[in-house]
C-alpha cells in the first residue's frame, strides 16, 4: 500500500478526526461507561493504525531511496562495460563488412551479365508491346 500524502498531512487528518471524535464523545457518548470504553478502544485502534501507516510510509520512502541509489550505482558500474561492448560490436561489424564486401562484389560480378541480359529482354518485350499498341491505335 502506497500513500501519496506526506506525513504532516496524515497528522493533520488524524488530529481533525480526533477532534471530531472528541466532540461527538462530549455530546452524546460521554454518559455511558461502555461508550467510554468503546471510545478508548477506538482511540487505541486509531493510534495503532496511525503508527503502522507512518512506519510503512517511512519504510517505503527508505526503500525507494535505496532502490534509486542501487540503480545509480549499477548504472555507473555498467557504463564502462556498455562502452566496451559497443566498441566490440563496431569492430565486429567492421570485420564482417570487410569479409562480406569481396563476396558481394563477386556475386554482383557473376550476376551482372544475367541482369543485363534480363534487362535487354524486358526492353525488347516493351518495345514490341509499344509497337503493337501503336499499330492497333492507327
């Protein structure tokens, strides 16, 4: 359970609730002894809950601070490692590129005559279709 209220705000609400309860107690509940006992029990429960809530808020804030410090510490520790990994990746990429470049040039040299032939065939087909279209249009 996490609260967005600050501890002073919780104390204000607790004091307001206490004043309201005291006002009600003075008005109608004060005459009966069993009502006084229930009121005392209610105050005790309220005190216990308030202490538990405040303890939880303090622990959650402390835990958040510890988590933030842990993250910052690990980030500082990992930055050199990340830089080293990035440099290794750059080096590996350069090596791969150097090895692939002759291979791609060789493949391109082998395929270029076939590509040129295919292009000439397609041009011939388009020329033939254009001539036929012109002949039909006349």
